[in-house]
C-alpha cells in the first residue's frame, strides 16, 4: 500500500530522502517551550475533534434505557423545576409573555453551559490514557465536549422559537440570535478551557465545580430578568457572563424591551476575561499536561 | 547503516520529574507559612545523545525506571524535554500501551476510527482500510460489540491491527506484545520486519531479550536515564546480560534470558 517508485528497485537503506506517503517530509524540533498551540492550528484539528465529539455524544447515552430521549427529557424536567421554583416565589416582570415561554427562551443557554462545562472540565482527566500515550492535540478534548453537548442547547432553543412564533412574538430581531449564539460559545469555550486545564493540576476543581454550577443557576436570569433585581444582587448577576447571553436571547426571540447597556458591558467584560484567561492558562499548561495530570 | 539523515537525533536531552505529591493540604499549609517544601527531583532522562537512521529496528533495554518510557514519550512529542532537544524527521506512531485509546462503551468498529484519528489519521483513510484492519486482527465477528466485552488479548490485536496500517516513518512499540498469542505475535513481528525493509524505522522496547536480539539491528542500554551502551544488538545485549548475570548464579551466555528475568523484584520496583 505504501510502495513508491524509489522503493521498488534500489537497494535497501540507500534510497534518497523522497517524500513517501508515511513521511510528509516534515521535521519536528522537540525542545522546551512555554506553549506550543496557536489559534490558527485549530482548523487542522477538526477531524479528530469531530470523532472525539461523536464518541462523547454516543458514550453519554450508552447502557441507558431511555438513551437519547434524555436530550429532550432533561430540559423538560429542568423547565418544570424553574416553573415551580421561581414562579411561585417571586413576581417576575415578563412584559406579558407567559412565564413558561419566558423561561424556555433562556433554558437552552443554561442547559448547554451546564452540560458543556460539566463534561468539559473533566475532558482531560477522562482522556488521561490518550493524554499520556498519544500525541493527540490536547485542546481537541475540551473542544469536542463543546460540540458533543450542542443538543442540550438545540432542543430547548428550537422549542423556544416554536413557542415564540405561536405567540406571534417572533420578529426580524431574531437575527440577533446569531451574535447571541457566538457569545454563548465564547463563554462556554473560555470556561471549559480554564476549568479543564486547572483540573489537570488541581483536583480541587472536581469538588467545587458542582457547587459553582448550582450557584450559577441562581445568578443566571433564567427564571427572572436583570431588570427585576435591586442593587448589589443586580450587579452580581450582571457580572455573570451568561446574563448578557440570556438577556440577548430573550430580546432576540421574544422581542421584549432591549436589555440594559450596563448588563451588556459588565457581562461582556467578564466574557473577554474568561476567554483570554482560559486560552492563556490552557496553552501555558498544555506542554506539561502529560507530566502533571 | 544508511547515508540518509537520521530520523531521530537526540542532543543532550534531559527530562526532570518532581517526585512526591505535587498538591496536598500539607503542601498548601507549608506554602502559606512561607516555607517552601521542595520535591526531590528525578532525572528520568539524563543528557542523552544518540541518533537513529531510517530503516533501523532499534531496541531499547534497561531495568524498570531506567528512562525508556520517558524517552519514548519525548520522541512521540507527548511530553517535552526539560533541557536539550530532539529532531524528529517524519510521522511518529506511538504504541505505548495496548487499548489505551479505546472507549469501553463503543464498538470495535467505532473504536478503530477513534484510535486511528487520535493517532493522526484521516477518518476517510481509516474507513478505507477498515476491512484490512479487521482482517489483520482476525476479529470479524466481534467488531459490532462494545470493547468492554473484549479480552485484553483481543484489545491488543485491534490496537496492533490499526498500528500496522498506520503510515508512520517511525513506529514505537513499548512492551506491547506481552498479551497476544504466539501466532499473532509472529504476524506482528514479520510486519515489523516488512516496515524496516521499506525504509521505515521501528523502535522496540521489551524485557524479552530474545525478542530484541531477533528483531533489532541496533540497540541501546539505559540505566538511570543515562546511556550505558549503544551499537550492534548482540554486543549491547551481551553486555547487558553480563551485567545482570553477576547477580545470578550462572553467567553462561546460554542463560541470557533467565539471567535478565531473574532480576530481583526489589530492583525492578
């Protein structure tokens, strides 16, 4: 399968250094460096990222009686929890939108973030064999979890769009969902790269992550809006990068009043810190991951 | 030996590891009190320089903890040296443990795609060779069964079958022929001989001295990360066996295998 003209006749070991199918003719210098991945290398990894994402997605529902049904059932159960938890406690200003539609619009952003971070933070630990035995690019593991968890967003988001259309609230403003999706992707990517890189060195994150996610659920405006909040509570929620995402989605899908500029600025600033910090921490710790894990 | 540029050049390569626990409550307290508790350091690979030519089957021997696996990780670019550098010319296939890339819940077929992609192949190329891989592993009837139902021998066969179809300039095998049966082991060994005949390089680590003697054209003996001997397989292996035979009762060349294997367990941790 890998015969070349040069290999056919000449004596062994004396062939010229021709480019063979197993040898693209490249030369690698292996030396101590602070980081060795660049942003522009990511597109080259899409093949392995795709296969890893498919593996993570398939493995999630193996030996499960309901299997992929959980993709729908999980957000439904969470939706019920939000309806019971928030609607009965506080009066939420929904601008005339039924509360169920109001929650559903934000649900996709939250369920995606929750499942992507939950799986993504553990992505390097759960691939420790590959990490220590193959040269598979490490950045492919967290990115794969970002893709494998997309159904957690697509299902509730589709439901939200259908409900918004049924209520007659869908307008051209739905185009704002584009930047809203990019924003969510950035928040998830920043969090997952930061959490996965830190987990390799400090297992403390494994203990603290479920609590962070629970707190995150309270400070994300899924069952309420930023406008409802007073003083300090409002600032805390506005710093949460998901708040900007959720308020933007709601604005785009339900055509409610535009969110406060302060929310966008604070939330956006946290997002930038998260993305830049996540990338720096990940790339700086990447060369030694196989040693410290 | 060939006149081509070496496929691997190592220039004073050193890899230092920290011993002991890296993070613990005691260490955190010590750090908070201002006292820094330094871990002891281990020079797993210590200023190693050597080169390997295309078409060689290169054997590496040494006791446990002599730095063999660390060196293979460096060549495979899984980890980076602490000092020094290596030049690698061509694609590397590391088979450092059998079944390490497999997911227990996925089927054999799904795992072939996964393992091949993780090693650096294109999905399309793997699917093209799927039948040949299944054929080589001789596991047709198991390919749609989850890997968790496989025996360790079956896992090893599938790992090898993928590896044998992997177009690498440098193929690395770290003690991975231990669980396969004789018939399959021989099939792999003749494939490896085919590799070197094509001008590809094979690096082979095994504690089975007779296997190294049979397969390798050149060998290197490591101890505590340092190079003790390098050169013709027979000479290196004789020296290695002689050094280890001093602890055994007999030192006759005929008992090389037993002498190496009768290494007291305390020395091989």
